[in-house]
C-alpha cells in the first residue's frame, strides 16, 4: 500500500474503533471500555514482541537505568490517562467535536517547536475553531465532556514528547510495548471497578478485542510503516484529516450530526493542523 493509503486506513481504523467504543458505553461504562482497549493492545504487543520485551526489561535492571525506566513508565501513565479521558469525552460530547479538541495537543507541540511567525496564524485559526464550538449560538456542549477532551489534548502533547524520548532509549517497538503494559496496569483498577462482571460477557469481551485492534494495534502498525517512507511534515498533514474523519464516522456510525458552525470549527482545526505541520 502507498503511504497515503496506510495513513488514511489507520485514521479510519482509529475512528471506527472510537465509534464502536461509543456504542459499547450503553453496556459498560467508559472506564471499562478503556480497560478493554488497553488490555487488548498490551496483550497483542507483548505476545508479538515477547523476546525483545524480556531482553529490554532485563537490561534496565542490569544497567540500573532508572532514568530510562522513569521515562517509559511516564509514557505508559500518559497513555492510560489519554485513553481514559478521551473515552470520557466520547460519552458526553459528539465524537467529531471530542477529536477536534483533542487534536489541539499535537498542534500545540508543532507550533511550540517552530520559530516561524506564520505559526501564530495557525494558533489563531485553531482558537477560532474552539470559540465556534463553545460560544456559538445554540451550542450546548457538556462542560465535563469538553474538559475531558482538553485533558486528552494535553496528554496527546505529552505523549508525542515522551514517545520521542522513549524511542531514543529503546530499540524497535520495545519501549511502546512496555509503556502499553504500564498503561494497561494503570487503568485496571478503574476499569474493573466500573465494568465488574459485565467484562466477562462474551459479547463485551469480543467488542473490546475489536476496539483494541482497531484503535491501537492496526493504526500503530500502519503509521509506523508510513513514517518509514514519508517525511514527518507530510505525515503530519495527512494526520490532520483525523478530526474530519471522526466527524464523518460520528455521523454515519452514531447518527451524531453537527451544526454548520461545528463543521466550520472542525475545518478550522484541520486547516490549522495541516498548516502547522507544513511550516
């Protein structure tokens, strides 16, 4: 597959997984769905890279590389909080709006690491999109849902920085695998307390497996392959489509229609993200 097809397939996979998660909220709470997603992703990654995972954990202990351990543990905790908060947002506000707000995280990282005056334009454009979402006439978004989306955005920004730091310290996907296992453990208390015995139902467990594959395993693999063949700024432009795809999936899969000004807000963030990635 050419790189654009890899990226688009990954984006659609993530958002379809988010739509399935939203549907599952009627059977188990968002915290339990978060647990199902992270447990599935951690299990698949750990099984696929068991040998490398064991080697890296032993190397940390042997070298007493506690700084490396702290980075990868922090990465895992951020993964857990990011997934938990965005699912809490999905349960309260439309999928497209939640992902649009969440996308302010990587946009902020792109702008903060740039020294071009044009990036101020992208910040203003993204800010206009947020104002449209929260201040437009007839807008009745749940404040808690917006707060969780903002928290997810902050976690996504931290995720980018910690992912880069982890990649410098661990070869291949071993750092991501360790972080995913940490994330799965971190969300276990909240997930099991919220889901209880419902997590043992075959239909719920099967849906959780599908969500984990669609939302984590498949897109991570596709994006990793696309990044091997594509400049980072081009990859960033393609990823800017994610809020728009989320809005479309929300409309088709969940019947979450957006008003004209909400579509305009999504468009503002998409253009701002693409522009920041390009410059």
